[in-house]
C-alpha cells in the first residue's frame, strides 16, 4: 500500500513539473557541460595562482633578480634598433598580448553569432580567433628561441643578473679601473666568448675576447664560455666578477609561460575542431544556440585573463 502511494505521488509530481527531481534540473540555469567547464577553469585558476605567487615571492626576495625591461628588450627583425634606435622594453610582448586580447573579442562575436544560429558568422569569427591564437604562439616561439639560442638562457642557467652595488669596470685587456660605471640595480647579460650579439659586450669595441676558459686581467671565462667582467666596488675597492642571475628566473619563466602556452595551443586545436564542426552544420542541427562554441569561449577567455596576470607579474614587476 505504501509503495502504491509513493508511485502515485511521484506520478503527480512528474505531471506537475514535467521532470523528476535531480538529473534534469539545471543548477544556475547552466547545462552540465558548462558547469563542468566552470569547475575545470576554477581548479586551473588555483594552479596558475600558485605559480605566480611563488614567482612573486622569489622575485622580491632576491636583490639580483633581472629587471624585465632589460631581459625583454629585443624584437624580431632587429626592429628595436632600426625603429626605436636601441632597446625597446616590452614592445614585442605588448604586441603578443594585443593579439591574444583581440582574439578574445573575436571569440565574443563568435558566441553572439552562435546565439543567433548564424553559422557563417560563427565560422568567420572563430577563424579570426584561431589566427589570433596562432599568432600569439608564433610570437612566443620567437621569444623562446631568442632567449635560448641568442642569449643562452635555460631552465638551469640564467645569464641575466643585476648589480647589488656601485662601482667601475676593469679594462678587459689591462685590468686597470676604467670610467665604465657599474650601477646598483642595473641588469646585465653575460655573453659567450666568440659568439656575436646584437649589442655586443661591454668593452668589445676595443678588445676581442679569447675563447679559452681562464682568468684574465679584466675578466674571466668559465668552462661554458660565458664572459664574466671584473669590476671594483666603489665603497670597499673589492674586485668582483659578474655572476649568473638567480637560477629560478629561467626555470619559472619557461615553466609558467610554457604552461600558459600549452593552454593556448590546446585551445587553438579545440577551436579548429569546433570551427570545422560548426562549418559542417553539426551544431546547427542541435538548435541549442551553438552551446559548444560558448563552452570553448569560456576556456579561451580564461586563457586570455590568465595571460593578463602573467604579463603583470612576469613582465612588469
């Protein structure tokens, strides 16, 4: 008798509401797919937050941490020299950021066209989003190549260092004190002997460095071929060597930007897949406002937002 009563109550409830309690209910009026995407993005946000907080803690605890204006002062095709007449701090990374932010705008337009069930509009704006993401990845590939191949930075070697005291360089050839000033807080780059560099090493205009490791009058060449200029500290008259910068800088740079770049790369792949599906009419047949486009849009906006924080913490602090 009790079982019959339960069945009758359930039937009446289904007739009134059109659904059973549970699976068909939509929390926050969002589909299961969108809800799971939000869960994923929230967990991913904690991961990035941990990385950036760790970077900030290490950056402000090390007085010899490189200044971003010096590390990221070059651009492709030597435009930092031909157009800007020398170093162009953050010009190239600003262009990278512009590409990614613009792609977020085109993604918004794709979602809007999907809500209108406009297949052609969805395909057009998603194609522009893919081009923006691919352009960002191309710029990041150049930046990594420049730092690794030209400036010899790796996850374990950081040739960018910052002076922690004032002084004067020693002449590379004679070892005598020169009028070349060493400034506290100024970032330098250790060059490799026998390897040309766009701006040259201090003192190269009047001296050609040997390629054999050893201790010389005004400099030292280590076993890896890096040239360490000697300088005298103004306050103590102590002779010191340029040293490598904090190892964590290279490891964190490649780790964090690489992790974000992986997100952009996977996003571009999924965008292409969804773009092809949209063009073939798969989502038009579902008549659900191109919800899949909206879900990949959430992911893409998250990737763009994370880059804003990466740019702020890594390139501006």
